[in-house]
């Protein structure tokens, strides 16, 4: 049995609540917009507005599903990451070497001697650190060139001794060979499911760059 009176009462209640929701939503949007427009400094009153109108506000893209060579797509974040690693960081298989790779591999197997190398001077270390751009992203240890420069200014002799130790023992520390890989989406490729829409960059520790 249909109760028309109950149906009309519920419909009226629904419309009332819908109007309240829409009014609350409009108020929240206006408040959020005001906060966004006011998120600036007194020295640059056009900061956020300028960035908005010139499309200079960068959006953060998240990893999504990617299409694999067999036509299937990755189903979760773990599979997507494995696919990206296999593509951008392939296994170092000796049987796949070309002539150039064979030459490099042979050189790495040759014993390294450093008897004739001159030791690094503090000035050389300082020049190397100071020559780095301050806005460059750091590696896995999060130490920027600015931090390393301050550390050297406080401890120039120990820092220089550390690098000379690497030189005299022909050692490039394994931890300095680690890289933090950041996949950057190429312009106009945000919605693509092709793995080549990413351009990976490798960030190594600043101390490694100095050596």
C-alpha cells in the first residue's frame, strides 16, 4: 500500500535538506576561495592571483595504472612500481653488452691505483661545494649543498680528510652510489597510460657529487 502523505512528507524533508547542503557547500567554496586569494605576502600582493591567471601553479600528479607491452594494465601501486623499475632500471646483463659497454666493463675490472694522484686540498673541496646550485634537490640523505657547505666551514680538515681517504683507497662509498629516482610526467602526458609519459631523474647525495 502506498502512503502518499508519507511520500510527500519525505520528499519535502529531502528537498529541505538538499537546500541546506547546497547552501553550506556554496558558503564553504566562497570561504575557501577567500583564503586562497589571501594566501600571499604583503611584499607581493599579486602572488597567488598571478600564478593562477598565468597557470604557474603546479599540480601534483599521482602514479596511476600503466599499460604493459602485452596490452594489460597494472592493477595496483606495487605492480605499477615494479613495471616502472623494470623499464627504467633494467638488469645489468653482460650478454646484452654492445662494444661500448664491453669496453666500460673491462675498465671496471682493471685494478685502480692512485699512487700518482695528488691529494685534494681544502680549497678544491670548498670550490666544488660552492660551485653547486643551492636550489638543487638533495639525494636520499636530504643533505643539500648549503648544509654541506656549512659543515665544511665548521670542519674543513675532517671533511677534506674524508675525501682524501676515498682517493687514496680508490673507494667510492657504496652508499653514495644509491640514487633517489623521481618520475616526472612529460608535458601533455598526464592522462596517458603509456609508461614513457614519465621522465625519471636520479638524485644522488650531494657529498657524492663533490667526490
